[in-house]
C-alpha cells in the first residue's frame, strides 16, 4: 500500500524538493501552502503523514499541529515538523505540540525520507508492511508469526493482538482497562483479570527459552513493553518522546 504524505510548506522551492524526493521514494504526495489549505485537504482526504513547516503564513505549524491533536479524527496523524530554528527550547516545544519527529532546515532529502519511513513504521506498521521489532522480538504482521531470536513463539490470537499493541507502543504503560478496550474491543464482556491472565500466558510463551522478561508490570497501573533493567538504564529513544 502506498502511503500518502501531505507537505505543508509555503516556500515553493522546499515544497518541490520534498515532493520530488518523496515521490522518488515511492510515496504519494500532496502539498498545501498554508495551514488553512492543509486543514481542508486533510478533511477531504486524510494523509498517512504530515510534513509540517513551523513558519507558515497565518496559522502556524505549531498551532495546526495542536488543532490536529485535539480532533479525534486526526489526533493520531503522524507529523514531522520542519523548522529553521535550532534552539533546544523550540525543539521541545515542537515535541510538546505532539509532533512525532523534528527536522531542522537545511536537511538532507535522504535523511528526511528515512525519517518519514521511520515515523510511518512506528505509527502504521501495517502500512509499512514490515516487521515489528523490539529487542530480540519480531512480530510479522503479514505472516502472523512471532519470533524470539530464532525461536518461533506460538501465540493465541488474543496474545498476538496484545503483543502487537505493546510492540506498536513500546515503553508506554497501559492500564488494564486500556488494554481491554484496545485489544479485546470496547464491547467485549471480559473482566480486568483476563488481561492479567493473558499477560501471564504471553510472558510464559515469550520467555520459554529462558530469555529476559520484556513485559514490565507497573504495580497498580498496568503493563509496558520495556527492556529489562540493566539495559533500560539510560535508554531513551528520541522517537519515544513524542505523544
Ligand atoms: Ca516557511
């Protein structure tokens, strides 16, 4: 499936450079010159990812990003913010608006394309058509198979969906209620302790070869996919800072 990227940039030269490189990389590309035009386009045909310039006439990139995050239909739309500013405070503000990643001008087109791929892979792994990976775990969405290192792990459909959800959102803690909603579905008639039981079975299956436990229990809160303690110290992926 081809991912659609919407470029929001008022400078024609940058817009063309982005469009040219993204098209060459196999993406479907649309462009808008300002925030208002972008909102209209997003409403008409939602893109899979937005490349958003910080400095736009009228509605700023930050304001547009905030508005998108507030609307349920666009709250999860992946956004890469483009900016000429390099100050750290701006960088942080960019992330606080909910941008998934941040690219400073001037940028190398190849790097930008790589960032687009990475953000899409994180946000829409099915669309990227690739494997989900975490530590030595691999989850193949197409073949519906899970591997721990070279060992194939047999999972029930529910365990598979649970693991998939955790791998799509690594390091993020989910309450049992949240997991019920997202993995079992809102109208499923299951109890919270079903989540605990499924986590237990998932852990057993994943660690059957004596591997370290990647499922972290956050007492009183829920569960997260995390690296085991020693490796976790000092670990902070830049991409995990968004949302
Ligand atoms: Ca601009």
